[in-house]
């Protein structure tokens, strides 16, 4: 049973997605039954199905130390364990970013921990390490035992004492932090550092099973020390919850974190950024009236909204701790007081539609296009069947000469057509030539050359000043390469259009506007990355004493993300080059079959005039079948396009009615 609104929404969304997967599978079967499948399209559909199955919804929790991130995660997602499942304590608790998700491909639940020492490897990002299981310490989890889970999860709080030199090597020594000791001449020889760099928790929780991923982050410079979080993980999250404490309001360090790591999220996401004013219970002073307390909470919200320049509707005053307690004790009054319901409502309001929007744009648009093009093929079949039936009807009562004449005419048509197919082969060779040039520009080997050159030019200048120039050159080179690819794509479009036009003009093919490939989206992603990178470069973290380390790490994450953008552009260009001719290929296949069928029928009729009536009846039946197929495909299209209808729960209905 879903526990709260968010759960209800995520479950409904998962059901909607499963229905979509089922419909796409049915479509695949239908294509095969109607001899309409083609290898490239099938592959694309399989890829789409895979991406839908592995689709995730990520909710990230970001804040300074001890604002209650982990407590809130326990409240929102794990209250059924009737305890604090993830460790939440006063002071610095969570020491490494922790991703909590469910992977059904792995048999046993686990917590995997990446040793902090992996920071020394300059070449690998966390994303790279995720592909290398061997680098992680694996602990099996027993989901039935809350005690053993708690014990295993406490690993994320582990620290170790290391000599200052070691901490410095790892980029975890901030001189400013120990400045006061130095000024008192107290030597610092050893410091505490996190034992782990990143944690992955694979856990069979109902919501995680539906594709939810929770990202808990440690406060205190973690975002700065691990730039991959800001560059990669946060921008990909469907929702980011930024926590403040009601008793302190927006402190200087909250503000720094907001400006340098969060505010950019708003630029790229219309929704999904929520500010949580946690610990409102600290304002529940029994010596004050309820009204006075409410006014003070509201004024804290208003202050936070002004200071962070975010609408007050997006600031949620809550008490994560009291909400957890209320859920465990099933205390509805306390739960209502805790303010958690409004936050859960906002989360479900923002997270699911954002995800639905992405799926609609990518998956639904693509499958609908394919279905529409099949509809066209069916319409073509109806058109040619009608034509053939009319042709045969016109032969009724005519002599053998007329039939022979028509037979000859159709044969001539076939000869001209076959000749043009030869021409198409030539066109395709030219096309292949251009597409390999296009793919050459987006080739990872050439990108890796840019990366290597940048690193070479950067070596020895791992300072913020050095980084500024390095970054600029790197992005300039990337943009130039992307522009060259874009120009090549334009040339290729001209050739593709000419080929389509020829078949339209010479064989009466339906005019199809071939799909265009553009690098615009990838260019935009690169620009965005540059903007994010600039913000990060100017953040206070990079002015830390151990900046060269952070700069290196930051550069590696940024480069790895840029490389990823190119990889995606390359994949898309590759796919496009293979598919762009598919609608024409489908028309050619249909046309070829059509001529062959007509020739066969005419030959039979020329041998025996008695078959004429039978053939006409056969064509009439084919027409009825085709009409039925059109209805079936229309229905499929309708189901695929059916939007996700969020469920409305009782409390929401009541709230809306009041
Ligand atoms: N009074 C009160 N205390 C809270 C509330 N939420 C969290 N706390 C307490 O605040 C302390 C810190 O909470 P955590 O959840 O560990 O905070 P965090 O943001 O995860 O901190 P780090 O992991 O260190 O970054 C714990 O002692 C919690 O019990 C709340 O709503 N009210
Ligand atoms: Mg924590």
C-alpha cells in the first residue's frame, strides 16, 4: 500500500511507464506481422525499450552540515522501518555522497563503498569507477533485518585519521579550517578524513524498485571537493531539495553553497528546486501562542525566500524529525504540524511531470513518428491496391490485346524503376562518404586528442588562473569541432533531399521530408557545461590552498562530461545516418512488391480471363484488411500518446475542495 502522496504518484507513474513498454512491444509484434519491420528501426525500438526500463527519477538532497538531509530522507522514504535507517546525528554525519537505488540485475542487495584513495587517480571519474566493481568494497545487505541494515549504512559515516601530508595529497586539507590552531602555535599533524569517497546502496524498497534514486550528500565542502557532484549528478536530478535550518536561517555558508552549486540548477530546470526550512520544531516554544509561532515560521520563510530569490511557494517549513516520529507513532496531529505533507505534495507535483515531459519528448515523439510513418505506408498500400483494382475492373470485357498492352507497360515501368535503383546505390555511396566525414568530426579519437592537448597545456598550471585559459581553449576547440560537424551535416542534408526528390519526381513517391540531424542540442549542452564550469571556477572552493587538487578533479569531471556530450552526438549522428534513408527504403520495398504483384496478376489474367473476377474480389478483401490495420495502428498511437494522469488522493481532493 502506498504510504503517502509521493509514493502514490511514483507508483502510478511506474504503471504508466509499464503500459507504455507493453504497447511498444505490441507495436514491435505488429510490425513483424505486417512485414513492416526493418533492422534499423527494430534496433531503435529495442534501445528505446531499454532506456524506458532503466529510466530513473533522481531526488537529490543538498545542504550544509547538519541541516537534516539524512533525517528527511529517512522520513520521506524509510519511515516504515520505524527507526532512523540512515545515520543522522548532531554534527557532521554523512561523510560521502550516497546514492540509494534498486538494481534488479543484481541478485543481492548491497552497499558498495569507493575508497577515498581513489581520488589520487587523476584519470578516472566516479562515473568511470561505477563501471569497475572491483574497486569498491562490497557489503551484502539483509533487508529483513533493520539492525543489520543500520549497521551497514553506518559505513557512510566512517572517517580515518591520516597525516596532514596525506590529506593534502588527497585534496582534503583546507588550511583555513586549521588556521586558528596555527595562530595559537598548535601543530596539526593528523586530521580526520572520510574513509569512503562515494557509496552506492542497492536496496529492494518499493519506491526504489519503481525507479526512484535518492542522492544524499554530505555537507561541508563536499560539493567543492567532489566537483562531479555539481557538474554531473545535480544537473541530472529531477528534483533538488536545498535544506536550511529554521533556527539559523540562511547563513553565510548556506548562501555560498546556494550560489555556487545550486542556483545554476534553476537556470536549467523550470521546476524541481525546493527549499526546505527544516527544524521548525525548534521554534515551537510553549510559552508562545500558536499564532505567534506561525508568524515567526512564516517570517523565516519570507526571509529565506528573499535572500535566495526564490518564490515563497517553493519554501517549505517542516520538521523532518517530528514527521519521522509522527509516522512511526502514527500520530496524525503531529504529522500535520510537521509540514511534511505539503513538501511531499510539491515533490510529486514537480518530479513526475518533469520526468514525464522528458519521456514524452524523447520516447513518445520517436515512437509516434515511427507509427505515423507506418500509417503512411499502409495508406500507400491502400492507394496502390485501389489503383490495381480499378485497373483490373477496366479490363472486364476487354480483349487480350489490351491486357498484353498493360502487361508490357508494367514491365517497362519495372525496367525504368530497376535502373533508378542502380542510381540510388550511387547516391548512397556519396551519402556514406559524407556521413563518415560527419562521424569523423564527432569521433571520440579526435575528441580525445583535444582532451590530451588540453591536459598537456594545463600541466604545471593547475591554478585557478591557469584553469581559466585552459577551460576557454578546451571549450573553443570543442565548439569548433561541433561546428565542423554541423556544416558537414548540412551538406549531407542536401544530398539526402536530392535523392528523395528524385524518387518523388520520377516514380510518384509520396513526398517525404527527411529528418534532419543538427548539433544544436549538443552545442547547447556544451554551452551550459561551460556556464556551470565558470560558476564553479569562481566559487570559493577553488581559492582554497589545496586548489591544484580541486582544479584537477574539477577539470577531469568537466572534460569527462564534455566527452560524454560528444559521445551522445556521435551516437545520434550515426543512428541518423543509418535511418535517414529508411522511409525511402520502405517506399522502395513497397513499390517493388507492388510492381511484382501487378505483373503476376496480369500474367495470370492473360493466361485465363476467368481469374479476373476472383482477383478483383481478392483486392477488395485486401482493402478491408488494410482499413482494419489502419484502425489498429490508430489505436496503438492513441495508447502510446496517452498522457500520464496523476492520481488524486483523498486528502488532496479535500484540500482542493476547500
Ligand atoms: N530539532 C530537530 N532536529 C532535527 C530535525 N531534522 C534533523 N534534526 C537533527 O539534526 C541533526 C543533523 O541531522 P542530519 O540528518 O544528520 O543532518 P545532515 O544534513 O544529513 O548532516 P550531514 O550528514 O552531516 O551533512 C541530527 O541530530 C538530527 O536528529 C528537525 O526537524 N528538528
Ligand atoms: Mg547526512
